[in-house]
C-alpha cells in the first residue's frame, strides 16, 4: 500500500494555489520608494548580480534575460546575469550564501534548491537557513512524453504495460537527482510500478534518447517537448501540473488520469542571502512582481511554457518549505544519494 505521505502536505497545495493567483494586496507604495541598505545609503548603490546555477540558453536563463532590462529600469541599477553552472546548482548557491547580505547579490533558484539538502549528506550551505525569499517567478508542468512506438495513448495504457512487465520500460532523465528524475520516482511510487531509470548528461541528451528510441519515455518541459509532439516525433499523454496548460490544453493532467493531488512542476524564484534587510527584500519583491505583471512580460513567460507567478516573500517561504518536505520523503523512499 502506498504511503499517504507521498501525496504531499496539504499546505503544498494551498501554496501552489497562491502562486497562480498572486497577492496584489501585499504590494504597497512605500516599497517603491528609496530603500536603505542599512548604512544610510539608498538601495541599490551599484549593479545587482543575479547568480544563475545554469549555463546560458535554458529556461532559467531565458526567464532571467526577460526580466533583466525591465528590472534594471525599475531599480535604477544594472542587473548583471552571472551564469555559474555545475555541481547540481551547489556552486552558484554557495556563492550567494556567502555573499554580503546587502541586496546586491541574488540567487535565481530552481527545484534543485529544495532537493539538494536531502540528496547530499553534506552541503556548504543550508537552503532554508542561509537564504531569505524574495518572490516566486514562474512555474510550468512537465510533459509525460513517449516514443511513438510505445503502444500507449493514455496514462492507463502506460501503467498496464509497466505492470505487465516490470522494468520492461525505461525512462530518461537529465541526471540522477534531477527534478525530472525525482518527479518520475514520485509517479512510479504513486502508480505502484517499476521502470528502469537511464540518466543522461542534461535535458537535451535525455530528450534525444527518447526521440531515438533508446528509452521509451521521459518527463520533459513543455517548451522542449511540444514541438516534437506536434511533429509526430513524440507522443504526449499527460502533464504533471494540477491544471491543464494553455500551451497544450488537449493534454490531461495526471490528477485527471487517476492521481488525485498530483502537482509537480519546474519553477524559478529569487532568494537573497540571509540577513538582507527587510526593506530591501520588500523593494526587490515589489519591483519584480510589478515587472512580472507587465503584459509583454507575461506573454513572453507564457510562451516559454511558464505561468508567471509573483508572490510575497512569505508565500515563497511556505512554498519552499513544502517542496523541501515533499522531496525529502521521495528521496528517502527511493534511497537516492549523490555523495
């Protein structure tokens, strides 16, 4: 019998609902005014470094580049995007955790931020203790995509195949402990099936492996998967979000396909080093949320497969705690470690 813990805490569902609706009342006129750095100087006093844990070109980098010029204008200082890939996001996170808490160095975090504490026995930083939330930026589902040769057109068909031949199906992921890998582990646990995991060095190679028929399926992003689905090179049978996505409304959710409450997504948020003054966090939050609500920004973010969010720091804090708790349970159940 599957553990009810794998359904995720109730607070997680509430937090995600808040992410999609936003909270306009949290923004006040005072946060748009000049903010003190704690030394009496108006914030910001120099360029702001936004550290990313990925190389240029991916979804996180694309989102950062969408926000960069508009935040530069709003804050009156240049936003410098600093790509620091490697170490399963730990290199970039450690840089920011050890930076001065003055609002001039920020971290653009993604799902690894809530999983690494459970995946690694030792970390040089604590994701919840050494950072303070600024705002959630955007969230998007994974697509459960199959090679066209797999005789399954719905989730029920796929599960029937998996149950008939345990480990007869294999799935690709961008690597052990990646968000896609963990999402598939949660799906397997909820479904009570066993499929072989094949780890690749990145999302691109994982997707190509499914296209080539080396493996039968994977959880890919909307942006990377749907062009191949439209072209008949992949077969999509579901999305992992709680609601259907506007970019592929014909696809059922896993929630609709027999997995009530299943709601797993890729996402990005902004956090700052612990100790950053509350006034600076409030200013960063207000300006970032304002940018996310610009119609042209919203359109660009939706086209990349994300739903723009924009939350208060408190809402983001609840979301990060909930995600950390959920994935800790999955990682323990699947006995996954990276060191």
